[in-house]
């Protein structure tokens, strides 16, 4: 009887103990899982614990999924900001750099890893930048020559956002600034080039006006004719300048000449020769060698103007008694070359790279005296570029110059 009673008491006790032990083990497994790295699979179990683990597993998978999605979004956002052509910097408390993209690092000369956390004004100490950050005028960008990236002109916009954060946008406007300077210089040059002859013409008109009619101030007919001739010369100079400006502008805005239009080079070179013979008026020995291809593909008026410009320059910059050779040859690779070789003044090497700039002259006085506009070689360069050709210049001061227009095989017509 006692044994039955004992058994009835002990067995449930043992069962309870076993159940408790099992629960304890599962609890330990759960704690171990909770302490394991994120993403560790939930332990397997049956029954009630299995259901609990499965529910946890589902939650943990959902959390991992949303974490992955969030990370993907963040990566996408980072890739997007890195791909922006503008620089982006996020500043936190005390102007500390919290994040910047690679364009901002390049623009500002910063290091995207090393400089994180540093106050930006410790790294960029330009007073105008420091002042601008302290009190950015709404919507007005700062133009900055950054000391950390010399030679660059930057446009910086600062915008406050969130709680105490600032967004800095940077843009490299060096190229734009250069273009703007070129435009300003060009306008100033044109105005200056027109002003001088215009002043002379206006002066002669005044003189002649005052001298009309008989009386004390009357100008003798011979003098009047002389003044008119001088005024006419200056008017001619203005006319040539305007013509060259119009030619340049047409070349700059127009499409390149078609490759299928055939230009008769023999006829073109004969015309150029006639022009320079007449300009030289017997002062130079002028020869033409035209063994090159008969046809070139391109625009006839443009090519005529470029070849003529190089040839007339040779006459204008070669003292009397010198010789000029116009040579048209085929080149071994299938292209062709038009060379103008003179025994003239020559050019010092430091000027050569700049000769095709608008209004660049080695000797301003000499250029004007010989009727130059300072635009001839700029026109030649444009015409050649439009024909995929290039200009090569060799020169020795006092000995002479060679200007070569080198055309590719694709422009040599069959
Ligand atoms: P310009 O109207 O002044 O001749 P160009 O653009 O044709 O303008 O030429 C620019 C400058 O290049 C000239 O002012 C001159 O100083 C120099 N130059 C051009 N061709 C020659 C040459 N054959 N010999 C010496 N100098 C030259």
C-alpha cells in the first residue's frame, strides 16, 4: 500500500522535474541564441517550445529582412550622392564633418575617411568661408578660391537642415569662370580694336568739317584728299575686323563641312598664289609646288580663307627680298599637307603656342601696319579643326617660319 502511495507521489514528481528540466534546457538554448550574432538560426524544438521558437524565428526573419531592405536603401542613397556631379557635405554640431561624397572631397581637398569628425573650419580657414558658414545669406552662393585645391574656383551653398545640421553643396566652376573671363577679354579686345580706327576717322571728319568753305581755316584740297585717304584706310581696317569677326562666329556656330563636297585644290592654290603675288607687289620671290592630291573634301570658301591667311601672313611678315614657298604634298599615311615656308622675321618659341588665340600678336604695331586684325590664325585653326586637320608651326627668329596644315587621309578625295 505504502509502495503504491510512494509511487503515486514520486512519479508525478519526477515527471514534473523532467518537464521543468526540459523547460530549463530550452530556456538556456533560447538565451544562447539571443546572445549569438544576429542572423543565427533559431534552435529547433518540438511542442510548445517549438511553436515559441518558430514565432521568434518568424519575427527575427522579418526584422532581418527589414534591416536588409533599410541597408539596401541606404546603399542606394549613398551611391546616388556619390554619383552626383556636385559635392555634398553634411556638417553636425560645431561644424564637424559627418559625411561627404567623393566630389566634395575632391573640390575641397578633404579626405573622406581621415577628416570625418573634424570641424570643417579647422581644415578650411579662408575667412570668407568661415564668415559665410556663420551667417549664410539665404540662397546666395559663396564663390571661393579654395586654398586646399589651388587653381579651382568653387561655388558653395550652405543650407541648414534638421536639428543643428548643415548641408554644404559645392560645385567646381573653374571652367565656367575661365569662359566668362575669355568672353570679357574678347569684348574688351573688340572694343579696343574698333575704338582706335574710329577715333582716327572721327578726328579727320572734325578737321574736314572745320575746314569747309573759304576763310582762315580752309584746308587745301591736297591735304583734304590725304586726310580722306587716311580715314578710308582706318574704315577699311574696321571693315576687315568686322569681316573676320563674322567669319569666326560663323565657323564657331556652324556644323563642320560635309565630307562629300569636293574642293579643287589646284584652282584654289592658283588663286592663293595670285593673291599673294599681288600683295607682295614684286617684293618677294614666290613659288608654288602643287604635287599633292587634286581634290580635298570640305568647304571651299573656308579652305580658301585658311590657305590664303597663311600665305598672306608670310608676305606680311617677310621683309622685301625674302622668299615664300607654297607647297601642297601628299603624305605617306594617305593624308596631305599644305605648307607655307617663308624666310621672314620668324617667331620666338614662347609665342608659338599662343599664336592661334584671338588678337594674339607678337608685334602689335607691325601687325596693324600690315593690315592685320589679329584674328587670321584663329580663323585658320577653326577651319582646320572643322576638317579634322591640324596646324603645325616651326619658326626661328630672324630665319623664317613654316606653317603646315596637315589633313587626314579621310579628307583626301579620290
Ligand atoms: P595678324 O592679323 O596680326 O597677322 P594672325 O592671327 O594672322 O594675326 O597672326 C598672329 C600673329 O602671329 C601675328 O601678329 C604675327 O605676330 C605672328 N605671325 C603669323 N604669321 C607669321 C609669319 N609667317 N611670320 C612671322 N610671324 C607670324
